[in-house]
C-alpha cells in the first residue's frame, strides 16, 4: 500500500535538547488537513516552532500548520484525531500514544488496561482523559475481542470479587436497551442478552457499562460479556482507555 506514514523525529532537529527529543509526530496518509477547532491558533515562522508549541502544551496531541505569504499559522489540536478539513496549504501531524497503549489489530485504536480498584466510572473516564484518551468503546468487534483477551491474560491479577472493568457506554434509565458511545455510535437491543450482553443483562442500574472477565452472580458464568452494574460509582477491577489515531503509527518491526 502506498505512501505510508512518515515520522518526524524531533531529535533530528533538536539533538541538544534531551528533555524533549523523545517526542515523535506522525503524518497520516491524508496529511493535507487543517484542524477545524484548535485549542490555540497563532502565527509561526516555521513548522518547528509549531512542533515545539505542541510539545510544551500538555493537552496538545496534534497540530496543523498552514502556509500563507510570509508567515504560517499553527493550530494546536486537543485530540489525536481532531475534526479537520482538507486544505492544500496545510499539513497535519499527530503525536505518539503514551506507553501502555497497544494497537488493537485491524483498527486504528490503541487500548490500555488499568488495574485499579479505586475508581468510579467518572473517575476512570477522567484518568483516561489525562492521556488524551477516553474510556474504551467496546462496540467495535476487534476492540471487544481485544478487551476480552486482555482480561483473560490478566485474570491472575484480578483480586476483587467483581471481575470487571469500566468501559464507555451510557444508557438513560428507565431505558436500558439503548447504549450511546462517545464516538456518536449506539447499540440498540430489544431484549436482554443481545449483542455482547450477558443473558441476564442489562437488568437494572444507573446506565454505566462494564466488560466482565467472568460473570459470577448467576449462571451462565460466561466470560467477556457486557454488564450494566447497579451503580456508576461502585468499584471495579479497573478500566480500559482507548485512543483512536488518524492512522496506525509505524513501529520498528521488532516491536
Ligand atoms: C443509533 O444509530 C443509528 C445509526 O447511526 C441511528 O439511525 C439511530 O437513530 C440511533 N439511535 C438512537 C436512539 O439515537
Ligand atoms: C471471551 O473470550 C473467551 C475465551 O476465548 C470466550 O470463550 C468468550 O466467548 C469470549 N466472550 C465474548 C463475549 O466474546
């Protein structure tokens, strides 16, 4: 396939500045794009100045640079995959995902499992947002499978009796059959046990979603199902965060 992503190593430009030379930015296959609603926008003399500005801003995960006569305009993005528009005079870049995030094969999603029995759903969401991520959206089949597989791999470390993890998904009780996700998609069921829900679910609750390593309350004791817990504030085994990027980040083949 094509014109793969290319990577601009900041260290190439800034060999002397050790503190920031680990920052990598990538251009997606379709790179001639301008960020629509930047968190900050300002004139710059060079692309490097825009790169530096993004690196120094904790909530900057991408930028676009737009050339015009003389100066250029730098637009900082508050997401890895911000809304952007095609523009022949612009160039779009997004930054690398933080350590702990692994690519879900067949997608442009990077997912991190966090084993943490002290977080409510809202607190888990806030933690993910510190990475520029959100709670994982489990309704893409490869992501669902990845979450299930990852829970299996971590089973020995699960110490609470709950055996489950917060993910994205919101229902509005008394309707427990329409689930909305932060990417604008929804899952609508007409009876318990449809889709990936456990046969007894969704039953009742405050409209938050978990994926279960193992459903232990009532048979069948299945693995990997979706469950609506009684509240959004009781504590779980942890949570999953997800970052969707514009294109898969090229990695050295030994990784
Ligand atoms: C769910 O998404 C579908 C497809 O985008 C849409 O047609 C439908 O209206 C949505 N349902 C709800 C309840 O928003
Ligand atoms: C989760 O993985 C287990 C083990 O591979 C499998 O038996 C189970 O059906 C999966 N659950 C779902 C809901 O996909």
